[in-house]
C-alpha cells in the first residue's frame, strides 16, 4: 500500500555531461544575464579565471574568497562586491562553500545563480542556505537561493583529490539516507534516494582505484545530483543537525564531519525506520549482510576516509558542549532527540569521536 504524501518538485535546469562547460555562454544567455560575478574559493581561483575568460566581457569580475560554512562577514563582502560591479547574475564554480556564498548573495539581492559543481556536495540542488553568525550556523530554506541552472561536467572534478572525492561522496550519501525517513518524504524521493546511494557506492571505489576515471567521476556526479535533489525536496533530521552543530560551532571540515557522523546517526535511528534501513542496505549492495550503518562505515573506511572525529580536529573536551547544542534546538527526527535524550546523543558523539564501527 502506498502511503499518503504531498509532492512539490523544485529543481534547477540541469546540463549534464563530459565537456558540458562548453554550454556556459548559452546558459547565461538563457538567464537573460549580461554581467556575471564569478565566485570561487581562493584555492579554485584558476578555475574561476577560466570561467571568466570564457565569458569575456560578460564577466563582471571574480570574487575568490568563498570559505567553508559561509561566515556572515564573507557574505556581506560578496554582496557588496556584486552591487559595486553591477552584476546581474552569479556563477559559482566549486563545492558547497562557493555555492553557499552564491546563495547568501541571492538571499539578499535575488541575484540569479548558475552553479558549476566540482565536488559531490549537492548544495546546488537545494533551496537550503547556511550562514555562520556569532559562532553558530543558522540554516533556512528560501526558493530565491536555489540556482537557476546547474552545469555538471565530470571533467571539472578530475582535479578533486581522491581523498576529498571520497568524503564529498559520503557527504552526498547522507542526504538521501535521511531523506528516506524524512517526515515530508515521498515515493519519488525514495526512488531518487536509492539510485543516488547506489551510484555513489559503486563510483567511490572506482575513483579510489583510478582517480582519472571520467566514467566513475560522471557516475559520482550523477549520484550527487540525485542525492542533492532529495535534500532539496525532503527534510533533514538528526544527522544534519549534528553536522551543522559540529561544523558551525567547532569549525570542523564539512564533508569529513558528514562522513564520520553518518553511520552513527543511521544506527541511532535504525530501530524506528526499518524500511528505510532496508532500502539503504539494498542500495549499498549488502544483500542482507550487515546493517545499513555498518555498511556506510565500511564504505568510508575501506576507501580511505576518516571515521573518527578526533582525526578531523575535534577535541574530546568539546563533546559535551556539542551534545548540549544539538539537543537545545533539535530538528524533527523519527526518534526523539530533545534535552531528555542528551545522554544518548552524548554517547553517539563519543562513539563518533573514537571511530567505533556501529
């Protein structure tokens, strides 16, 4: 029997394929834009320059100061630069940090964004934004921040190191894993979630075996597109709350935090959502061998990703504060995670700190 649901699809225009960057000028024209501000992190300035060179006189300038978690100061600086240059759109090339900066600009100005992902973060497919202010990461949803167009070109991900490819891919898997038990999930998202997890679970070992495998990179981008689409259309739960807490309040690296926390959050919720766990198991190809949580842990560990918070900069003395923050304003979750469950959340974080296999 199919459950009751409400489905309201929202998705950018997607241009996908090796060499798809060749369509950039056409896509800018379709936006009706004439002056594009190109965004990137400092480390991806060269790619931003390549985009600006391709756009020629339609490039208003480059803002290569995107940073992880989008501090409010960086967002304000970028907004002012867009106004100063008279930009009528933004082109964000990079991962979640750059896309997040484009969203911060759009939230304030309504400036349309074209995203060119070079990681598997999936932020480009969501109307979700996050900004750090006063040491806390504040998140929200607004249709204005959803990119109008996304260009997925696997060739642009070849420069992403194998190590970062694995953690970025695990970060992507976290989105549909929670989407499968989201309060506002639906059968369409379930299908996309299963296929997205499957694609990435097959692509990541292939990328680790050969980093220049364009087909594997394409499969990972395909999976990231599906996974990001689930995040954009279904709610977040415990996993994302913990990651927002750890990233925003302790400045831990985004993809690595998701990689470490995911198996433990899934293990915590498993008793309440057995059907979702079965879907994850099938997508991972476990064939009934082992739990979904253990399968996710093994996928990360066996491909060289970190599996312990202490290995990515977390201090053990901060575990208590993290638990306090996480339960003070909890997201909806299939299992209760309010102040009364503080001890259980503290135990989950301790296991993640130590890197125990669930």
